[in-house]
C-alpha cells in the first residue's frame, strides 16, 4: 500500500474512479488514510464516475426515478401530485440540467440500487433460455433499464413488504387515486411499445424466479401443510385464501403456491435481490412466507385491459412520425427496438409505424387474396418468457 499511497492525488483519484463497487471503495478508504483524504476532497467526482460506469449505456434518469420514488405509495392520496411530478421529471430528463446528479447521497443510493439490480440481472443471465454468450452492452442496457422501471412502478403502484412493526395495505390499492388510463398515460405512454415489452419480459422473468422457488418448496411440503404455516409470522393477518371450510363444510385445501407470485413481483426487483441473497433456505423461505399474499392480476392482465390505441407522449412521441423507418437508424442503439422485437412484429419488412404491425391472413374466401390485418405491437406474451424484446 505504501507505493500506492505515495502517488500524487491526481493518480489516486483515477484509482478511486476505477473501483468496481461501493463496498470496495469503502474498504480502500477505510484501510488507507491517504486515500481517505483524497476521497473526502473529491468524493463527488469519484461517486459520479462510479455511477456512470455502473449503469453504462442505461440512462441514469431511470435509476434516479427508482431511487426517488421510494415511499411514494399511490394508495396515499397526498402523494398523487408528487408522483405526477416525479414521473414527469423522468420523461423530461433530457431537458433538466446535468446538475440533477449533484448530491453525493443520491450517488450512493444509485450505487446501492445498482448492486441489487445487478444481482437480479446476473440471475437473468443464468437462466436456461440464455445461451452462454455474454450480454452485449446494448442488451445489458435494455435489461437494466427495464429493471429500474419495474422498481419505480412497484415503488408507486406495487405492493409493500411485510413489516411486523407497522401495518401496511398488503394488496395494491392505487386505483383509489389513479384510473388505469391515468396510470398508463403517466408511465407507459411515455415509452415506445418495445420498451413496454421489455418491461413485460422482466415482469415475467421475476415471476418465473418466484415460481421456481415455490416449486422447490412444494417438493418438500404443500401450501396447506403445518410446515408452511410455521414459516409465516404469527401476527401476520390471515389471508382469506388460506381459510378452510367449517366443520359443516367440505374442507377447502389450496396446495398451489403459484398465486402468490404476482404479489411478490409487485414488491419489485430489489426485494427479489433480497430473497436471493438470504444466507440459507430457512431465512429465504421465511421471507417468502411473510410476503406471500394471493393475487390473481398481473401485468399481462393490465396490457389486455388497455386495448385502445392512444398517441404516445413525450419523449416516445418522436416515434409516431412519418417515415419512421428511415429515422430509426439515426437514434442511439439503446433507443431503437431490439432485433428480436423487430423480427417478431415486422419480419424482413421495415418498421414503418411503431404502434401497429401488419399481419397477412387468408381472407374468408379461401380462393381469395390474403387480408392485411393491423395488430398493436405490445402483448407478445409467449416472447416475454424468453425476453424477445431484449434479444440481439
């Protein structure tokens, strides 16, 4: 350490900026008084560099929204104006001054968020549907962007982690203060359709991780067993779906864990990271059991409900222009649809309009020509299971 500590402060700053993560940074500055002194005088620059390198091509505005939305529950009427303002800042981030990232506290929170989301991203890469090929920088950016957006969505419109110290609404009740159209306009109409599909792909992936964890549990004991009940806190309110019939009725037994998964997804990817990082199966299962609430609805249902085409909002409205096929190639690669999305909806044809694609089907007259049918370019649910919206 002596030789490194004798380096000029300019070189020490460069070394600090190359530290891979926040934990390693803390280890270095706690071990070296010289580097601690340098860091205290350049912490803003160092932290900003670490944030920039961590998120790569992913626009950090999505990560900022995920950090700033924590605690902004849509079920609280008093939060509505703050939520609208936050989501408006997110979509108009390009108009904001770069000093938006001036806070060191903000940078630390962004790095802590990245640490959690990166753990989920690595889990995604380890899925059987993935080849051994490493993620390209653009593919990684798309996945990380979707994870940030899912966390923001869950912070605002999702569910809350169980805490014995205080009672929270277990099921999402944001619809008390926002209509579905309001929510969709604030969040999803600001994205081109392929980014909505990225969101759906990540939602489905997170759900599948929970489903796999429950499949493992079900091999040992069913949901109606004393073992499962013993994992749940004694003070946890009884879920109606857990009730059994009376003595006069035939006993109702639900041994299927699957209807817990949608609720768990709505806790956000940071909660999934917490689950996956538990030290052993016992603590992991206790955490799952404490937050297992039945929920039938999913993002897939939401997409089915929102069927009418509405114009895209800024910044996504730039895609609803004439001659978009020629304009797309001029956008940064992270702002273009992934090849997998284009192949599914358009095949070899150019993307001539982003909100709908033409599917040729035989006419009712078998001898007649085919008909061109327009279908909207979101809701390819089978593709969500393998992340077609990310694939190169």
